[in-house]
C-alpha cells in the first residue's frame, strides 16, 4: 500500500511559540510615523512632546501559569503590576497610569478582588502610579491584564538594540529558582536603577522575564552583536545555589525581573558609582560584547573553548507542549 | 430543633456585578494630581501637555461572552478594537496607539491569529491607529484585551457628567438586537461623529455598550439630573422592529456601540448641521434633561404618566447568574 500523502504539520500557537507569533505579525502591524519603538522591545515608545516620549506596555498574569491556585492574591496583584513596571525599568522610563482588566469566575468572592487591588495598590503607591480604570469580566480562571502608560525623556529610552562592541555585560540581583523561592511574586521592580542607568548614559537594557539565556539572545539579535557570557560570573540566588546544576537554573528559569544591561568601555567608575547609589542592589559583570555580527550570537565562554549558548529560555506556549514541564 | 444560625450571603463577583465591583474600588485606587478623569467614565483622561490630554482605555472580548465559538475571527478582531474605539468616540478623542493581549489555547492554529490581526489591522488602518505591541499567552478560551492610548484637546473631553437641565437627549444610529443581526461585530465606531460633537461644543456623551436603559442611568447619575426618555422616539434597528416587544430590546439588549449625547438648548441648528456633516448616520432626539437631582433619575415618559425606567441593562457578571439568559 502506498504511504498516505505527506501533509505539512499545521502551525499552531504552541509550535510557533510566543516569539514566533510576534515575528509573524511584526512587519504587518499598522504603523504611524510617531512610533519610535514598536512591538519587539520591552515597551513601545511613541513621540509626544519635545520633552518626553510616551511609553506603553501591557502584560498578563494567568492562574496556573504565572501563579498557582491558592497563592495569596495580594502577592498576585503585586506581581501583575510589577511585571509591567519591570519593563518600564528596562527602558529607564517612569510609569504613571495603569489600567487593570480582571477576568474571574462568577462565584469568586468579592474579597478576592479586595486582595488583588490591595496588592496592586500598594506597589502602585510605592512608585507613584495611579490606577485609572480597567474592566471586569467572567472567565474560567483568574487573570489580570495590566496596561501601563508613562514617560521617558525624548529619545533617551534604553533599548535592546543598543549593545556595542567593547561594552561589558552586567546584571542586577541574583538569578534562578524565582518561582520556587517566591521571588517571582515579591520582586522589587528595578525602576530606580533603570532611571539611574539611563541618566548615566543611554545603553542597551532588557529585563529578565524569560530567563538569562533567552534574554541574552534577544539582546544579541536586536543589537546584531556577538555576546560572550562568563558562566562562572553569573550571580546565583540562594535557592538556586543549593541545586545540583545551579547555572542551568540561573540561565533558564526565568521570572527573575532583574536588569541585564551594557556598560560602555569608557565608564571605568561604573561599578563604584552603582554601589554608592544602590548599596542594597547587587550588580555583577557577567560578560562582554564582542564584534558586530548580523543575526547575533551568544557564546558561553570565556576563552577558546567557548560554545554557542543554548537559548533554553522559557516560552509561554512552547514549554508545556514540547517539554512537559510544569506551568508557571 | 433550632434553626441553623443565619449567615449573611457572601458577596461574589456575580452578586456585586461589574459596576458594584467598580464602585467598591473607585475611591481606594491610587491617584495622581494629573488624573483628570479616572475609573468610571468611558475612558481615563490625564493631563500631559498644554495642548492635549492623554486618553487611556482597555476593553476585553471573551469567547462565549462577546462572541460565539465559530465566529469569523476577522470580525472578532475588528470588534475587539472597535469596542475601545467606540469609547474614544464618546469622549470626542482620537485613538492613536493600541496594544493587544491575546489569550488562546495552545492548539489554536496560527491562521486564527492571522485572522484576528487582519480584523484588528483593517479597522486600525481605517482610523490611523498603530498596533505597537502586546502579549500572547495560553488559556482555555480565546480572549483579546485591547488597550488604546490617544489624545483629546486639553480640557475638551466629553464626559458622562456634563448633562445640564434644558439640554435635549440624542442618539446616533438605531438600536436593538445587535447580537442577532451581527452588528455587534461589524459596527462602525462613531469616531468622526464624536470628534465633530466635541468641536461643536463640549457636552455629555456616552457610548451604548450596555444597553440604552443602563447608559441613561449612568448619564443621570454622573450628571446628577433627571432624564425624561420618550420611548416612542427611540430609533429601532430593522431586526429589532420585527420583534414582538421591540422597545424592550432597544432599551436592554446592549452592544449597539452608538453615541448617546446631549444638545444644549441654544443649539437650534444642531439637527440640520449633523445631517449635513453625516448624511449616512441617523441621529434622533429621544428625550430631555430635566432638573438637577442628586443621585439622578430616569423617567420613561413623556407626560404626567411617566414612570421610573427600569435599569435593565446588560451586566457582565449578573446576567447569566441571575436571569439565566444566554451569554454574550
């Protein structure tokens, strides 16, 4: 009997992954001449006035995916706003106004909403953000979609595309096992650090939501450079350091919400200045920016034995379907 | 045997309803002095520059609620953006930049996203809106959360609170059975009409998403006035006029996405001017604004036999649980 005719496997959300879907649409999305940074960076940036650009970002937090059922809802509310604020931090931008779309089963007790808004409100007040609206609708599981608008001085936003040969690569905080330690709920968005970096001189910056390996690749691709990571230098969280293969977790776990950024070679005093400004925030040099390279590349080195770093970041669609890992 | 001790019924999202939840939080939300209009109107408005205020709005579209499974996804995408643009229309504002949070099952074919973005993109291009980002995540049913930012001349936004005694009440288009006729998917957001009304002189305006009765009550409450509706004057859609009790549908069905607004008594030439500017858009006088009245009131009149209009609008949580009506 002849073989059945071959059919190409049908592309799905799972097979394309979140980034595949974004790539699929990025070029076809309706544009405007005032859009300075569109889909593909941490936030969108549009021209508004001579003094300031408008910065826009939305992020979801889904039950069973970004938090487990039974989690204290104040911490869930805090995370929902915190994820967006972390994106603002990576641009060196100031978040100002937020909208919250809440999805919940009809039988959800009103106290659940109280707790969510308490968590959102506490973090919003801490950073001077007003909650100016949103919507509530019925769904099978709890979800929050937080949108935030804010500002950055005109033309000053830090971008993924600004890494230059000769820069060094740095990261705030310590990485890995954020989901297990609870830090993925309680992390402090690095807004002050981000604004300080931007004021010291525009540079490449990205926040670590998907895992260091994945974010290094974003930086390399968007800047068109070779990055060389020194894996021994990667700062490990306490929970991570206790694991059998800590560097794998630090590279792949995601949800650290720290900043990965570059420092230009002429800024010799950077480390001391950062320590003075933020004595409570660890800041570690983890690699260098090599030469310009179309398409980008990340090497796990240093030295002649360096090999290409597997991307291994967390993808919101790919993880569960291709590896069977537990959701987060 | 004694009765079991009485316990107060526990408040849930269903028992409070969408508006009850909003009332619960409105006062406690974090604020900023630059917020001109916060939660509770069609859009939020914040001060940005001397020339323009920034306008912000988000709206969800949920499968099984705002559209049925099997609906052409281009129309679903169009509706998702259209709902938000209709809110901008009601303020007389110009939408400029949109973000789309998409939730979908992992096995969703990539063509579904193509169709959604085609629908969003076509309407966005028609109104000069750029899609500048968003997020994609996994969930049980299809959802779109569209966020939009735009502008209105400083201090000129039309609000629910601007109805004044002596004004007349008007509505664009014709109402009722929008879900059955398919108009809830294909409606044209009244952006040009809204901008024209705002330029002619600031006034009260609201878009008809929840049903005329419900929106009349919003207007009455937020303005603190008595409204008198002439039910015989309400313009009925063709699908609605064929029903046994058409006025009940026109008052309660919702999802018309037309504009309900006031005209001041000194604007005698209004009807002719509107007809000249928008020959394709019906515009009907349906009532009057009576005297100032704390708390607001809507009468179904006219004449001495007028009675209080039941609110009967559509509430996203209350409908299915309290009346057993089919979802929309």
